[in-house]
C-alpha cells in the first residue's frame, strides 16, 4: 500500500495528537514518512517534544524579561 503524502500544514495541525498517540495508524504512518524527508517538520516535532517535557517536568523556570512578548510575536507572525 502506497503512503499518501501529507502537507506540512496538516502535520503541524496534528502534531499534538501525534505525540499523544491520538491519531489513526494510517495518519501516524503518513506523518512518520513526512518526518523522514522534512527537516522543518522534524524540528517542529522535536521542539514540541522538548516543550512538553519541560512543562511536564513541574519545575519553574525564570525567563528573561520580554521573552513572552518575543515568543508570541514569533508564533503569530508565521
């Protein structure tokens, strides 16, 4: 059976569900194939995994002044 390609936008939309194991086997296979060839989406996956790990850690981290504003600006200007 051939794997149907998936767009980066679709990958980004489903990345949380992918990490939580809440997608179909077919979609998981399509996304896994996409990660093998797309460095950008692989970076998004790894970054998301890192954020989930940090948040789930339970420790509190102090961030530099203005960090939140810069982060929101980066997120919403893509």
